[in-house]
């Protein structure tokens, strides 16, 4: 595999200041197509685990920084962290030079690290004097640190460029790439908007959240789990205040986000849950 498939892109970014930020005015049509196709596959599909030139990585980071939530940045960071796992496993020489794996961490920092990969285990680490020693065989933990670093870089270095207008030439392209696939965006889900604005639905509220609302808020609108919880509680209160545990809503939102689950179609729900669709049609919500 090409060396860029193994070495964390963040390392190259830190060493190649001439590529910070990638100049959107130099985004020729060929590069645009590469960025569009590759980034859409990361955000909305099943990306091929194949390397792209470093400059494409920077353009992709510029695009995800236009997202109003962290949803797109998280998927982007997870992809590149996962792509770098091989380097952490094998101790690639360029990795050692540019992004040396951490061999120890203060315990509070260790506990605060996001863990986008379920494989991370903490209980087997040696701890002494408030410091955790990671050892050589902790590739998923090292990849989680990289995931955190990429998110931090986007938030602290790239997003301010978006907010200051430096990347405004990229705005129309970013808007296009961040839109859900199919070209219809939210219009294709107008029936879910009607469900989300409805009141007084007497039954099936948890199923409605599961089939439609949570996937819509997370995958289509790019909301965080915390935002989804607020939206869900407000929606539930308008239906008569049925009790649905916050832990379930947050867990479902995280599951949808990690897997990129889209809202169900009406026809699919009707095959599985015909009484619910009949109820909503009777209320003229569908």
C-alpha cells in the first residue's frame, strides 16, 4: 500500500506547513471530483480503505469544517484514524518519526479520550503514580488519540478559518458535498418533518423515534446525540409526555451516528409495523 495509507495524515499536516490550509482556489475539477467522491463515501457510504494524496485530506478537512455540527468531522476523523491502525500495529518508521505513539498518559487524560472503536480496553494497562503506561501493543488506543487530535485540529485550526471567511471560495462546494446523497436533501424526507412537527400522537412514540426521527436528526441533519435528546424530549412532551428513557435515546443516537443509519421509508415501516402507519395516516400525519 502507498505510504500515505499507513502514516497518519495529521503528522504530515504538522510537518508540511506549506499545505496549511489547502488553497480552495487551486481546487481544479479533477481534484474536486476526487474530494467529492471520496469524502461523500466517508460521510454517507462505505469508503474504500485506500490512500489519497495528502492535499486531498486537507481539502476534505476544510469541507467538513463547514458542517454546523461535529457529525461530519467525527466520521472524517474516525476514517483516517482507522486507516492509520496498521502503522500503529507495525511501528511504521515514518510514523515513529512524525507522530510517535504515546507510551504513557496521565490517568485523567486517558479516561477523557473519546473511544470511537469498541476495541479499546483500559483495564489491562499498568498504572503507577497517576500515570497509565500504554505499552507497545495498544494500536486502537493510539488510533483513538489520533481521532481526538484530528477533531481538535479541525476545531482549533480549520473552523476558525471558515468563521473568518478565509475559505469562503470553498463554501458552495462544501454545501454541495455535505448535502445528503440523492440531490434532494431534506426534501425527500418531508413526511418526517410532518411527524416531527405533529402533536398528540397517542401511541408508537418510541417506534417513531427509532424508525424515523432519530435517524433523521442524526444522519440527515447532522445533530449530536445531546441535541437529539433535547429534540426528542420536546417532541415527546407534545405527544402527551410518554416516558422514554434518556439513556435509550442517547444510545440509539450514538448507534445511528456510528453506523450512518438512514430513516426508514414509509413502505418499509408499513411492511413491519402496519398499525403504526395506519395510525399516522388516520391522524393525517402521513
